[in-house]
């Protein structure tokens, strides 16, 4: 038993070591005078002293603290940058990967001279790599820096603060020999900003065959976003083609287009049309890439929106319905920040199932007003109203928000004096298109003799909007084409218009003058008069025409560039209808108000155009009789002379009087 106890005591670890205890006591006695914060700081400095390039990093951080002061002048910054660059020379790659020292390299790129930036860029891109460098450093390239949390900020600064340096031209020509495209436009860009061009070419060389990994990396995606947003699209096209898959990079042929016959790569749509057999592999590659990006929540990046649009442009309606729409339904709001992302949302809404459309609608709830005033997002609201069969849900989720304007709630005016909650939308170029889309029937054709038979709503939108709102989307089910919306467009339009009728009539009656002098507002006013004509509304229009403002800077309505056209189109719209004597007529109310003043209106150029359209309405006989006594004066103005300016409006009016 004694031997067993002795053995266990000799083999076990002793509880106390006199020598070690003596050393610890000595050390602790030396640190007794330090506060806990100072002890922590001393331990931090001790750990940092064992890092690589610690002797250079510590003074570099002190210089950076002086460099970031905003009150520094340019000379002070250059002097500090020179010292900082001297400390980091040959060590930028390793220092950039340190979380507390990466900002020092960023400081040189941001505040340094052109030569300093160029040397740092060369070092980061591996242009000055030595053969005797260790294997670890050789494996760390620009693509790896893009993936490191702190080092990727250095790459962002490198792209952002590229500057000019004429001495780089020789280097540019040398590097650009491996560049795929060198159009005349790119050549001009190269000479206007050679250092920036060198950065582009060096970046392109370093990131070659790495774009697929970077595009779906949570950190590297930021670099890809800035890269595609900073440089011209043609210059980064060779990098972007990697995202389409190996088949695109191998089989895409360079086309010669433009006035300067510059070589360009075909778009993905053109490539698939020329190579139909490559469509399925390209779709499979893009689908896998997009799924990884969606898993990492990359829907906030613009390049990812472009990639989604490229997929949608070559995918079939069934692919969009089965893969794209379910994946993006709950991320719709993030895509509305760009034109490409909004187009993707429109395609998903067109071909999505009822369940997916409801998810998209819930994402837009509370953002209707801001989306309608956004340069791109308004198209998604238009598309949802154009394809959703459940109009009650559309009103609840989208249109119900328009009945209140938070900006108007701040004013303490009376209810009668408060502006209409949709006035800002009607006067905006994008917001007014929602009301125009609902006010104009899709089946109504343009009646102009000069134009081909096209739907009238096409004239109210630009070609891109018409393509995004393409009608009657269908999918193939059991070999048959099935529409994705069961309700007819006319029925859907009328049901939604019921919810907005009161708002539209109210804004046109309260703010008639503002709408008549606005390009966007006048279009809405004309369509409201067409659909919801009322004596109160017509009287408000006539009163605005009769109102003579005392402000010299405000033109009379008949002389206003937009206002006279509004009256002209209102009369022309009424002339196309067959009306009886008892029917409500704007022309009759106008003639009754201005019967005695038609002569003075006819002597102005724009006023004469208004009267020429009035002569096509139901009061043409009465108007001609009233203008008969002024025909001589109108003829004189139509022909012009030495002291009389020739008026085109009077010439048109004279022809109408015959």
C-alpha cells in the first residue's frame, strides 16, 4: 500500500512547484501597480509584438491616426503618406491581411501620390513578386484578398482611388496584350486614366478564373459589385462572361459592331440564339450559381440583379415559374433598387403562381408610395396591378396606402384645404403611370391616321415599360398554353378603378391648375375627364382658363406651353364622341364663358391652336360665327409682314374657319 501510494505520488503532477511559484510571485508583484485596463493593454501589445512585421506595423498605425484627421492639408497628408509607404514597402500584401493594419495600406491608396498608389497596386497584384518569396505568400493573390474580411477593403480602395499617371502607359500596353477587347472607346479610356486602366487590367489578370467563386462569396461580392460599377461595361465583359459558364467562354465569338468596328462579346441571349444546344448547360450553370447566391442573401447587389435578368432572358416561362419565382418571392423588395432587378420582379409576377404572387404582394405592402416615386420600382407595382386576379387583396395591400399621405398629416390645415393624398404621385412622371394604366383600356386602339393600329396605352408608356408589361403571359401545362391570369384585363382594370375613382376625381377638381400645367398631371386629367366626366370637374377647368394671375412670372393658361396643349387635347377627345344637346360638354361650357373673348384668344399663337381644336367640337358653328368679325386680323397674323410676326397657330385656325 505504501509503495502504491509512493508510485501514485511520483507519477502524478505535483500541486505546487516552488520555482514556478517564485517566478509567478515576482511577475505579479511587478504588475501590482498597473490597473486592469493597463494590464489588458500591455497583454495586447505583447501579443502584437509576435506578429509578422510588428516593428513596421506599430509606427504605421500611429501615422495612420495622424493621416485620418480631416483638418489636414494636402501637403501634410502627402508627407505622412510618404513615411507610411516607406514603412510598408514590400510588406503590403501581408499587412493588408491583418485586421488592425489593413487600414494603413488603405490610407496610402486613398491619400498617397500616383506613384505610391501604383507601387502598392503592383505589389498587391503580384507584379513585383520575387522568386525567393515563400510559398505561403505566393499562394495569396488578389482573389484571396477579396475574400478576407479586412483585406477586401484594400481592394475596394484600390478600385475606387485609381488615378492618372502617364508613366504607366508602357506598362498598360504590356499588360493589355493579353486583354481580350481593346475598342477605340476603351483606348481613349486607357489614355484618359492610365493608372485606373492599369488597375483594371491588373485586376482582371489577377481575378481571371476566380469570378465564379467571388460572385457568390459573402465578402468578395462587395468587390465584384464595385468592380462592375466603376469600370465601363465593355472593359469588364471578359470577367462577367465567366459567370455564364465555361461553354460561353469557349464558344462565344467576338462580333464587330458600332461605327468604329470595335470588337464586342455577344449578349447571353444572342449566344443562346446562335447556339441552341448550349442553352440547357448555361441554364444549369446559372441556376446553380444563383441558388448559392440566394443562400448567402446576395439579393442586395446590383451585379446579382443583372445575373438574375440574364437568366430570365433565356429561361422558359416554366423555368421562371418553377425556380426563379419561388426563390425570389420573399426577396422582391430588395430587387427593386435597380432596373434589372425590377424587370426580374415583373417577370416573376407575370409567370408566378397565385401563392407566389401573394408573397410578393406582402413584400410590397407599405412601400407603394415610395415605389411609385422610385425611378425603377414603380414598374413592379404596375405589374402586380396588371396580373393579380384578387383585386380586393391588391387594394388592401397596395392601393389602400394611397388614401393617406404622411407628408400631409404634418400640416394642420382644415380637411377642405388639405392637398389630395395622391397629388405628388399624379404630378410625378413614374407615379402617374399607375393611374394611366388603370384609366386606359388595353383593347382601345389609337385612332390617329398617321400611326399604325397600336393600343393607345402604348403611347402613354415608353418601349421599355411596354416590354416589361407584356400582355397575356402563358405557361405550358400538359402540352397546352395556359394563361397565368384567369380574369380578363378589362374586368380587373374596372374593379381596381372603383377603389381610386374618388381620389382621382378629387385631385382633378381641387388641383386643376397644377395638373393642367404639368406634363404628367395633364395626361391623368384628360383620362379622368374621359372616364368620370362631371359638371363640377368641367367647371373647375373653365374657371382655371378664366383666372388671370397677377404674378407676371406666370403665363396665362392659353399661353402656357403645357396648359394650351391640355385644352387642345380635351377638345379633341370630346370631338371624337357623338353628343346630343342635353349631354354634358366641356366645349359648350367653355364657349359660354369665353364667347366675348374668342377674338383676343385667337390673336395669340397658342390660343389659336386651342380654338382650332374647339372648332372640331359640337360648338363649331357658334364659334365660327363669333370669330367671323376677327377673320381679317387672324388672316393678317397668319401671313405676317414687316411689322407683324407670322403665327403658325393663326394659320391653322384660318384653315379651320374655311
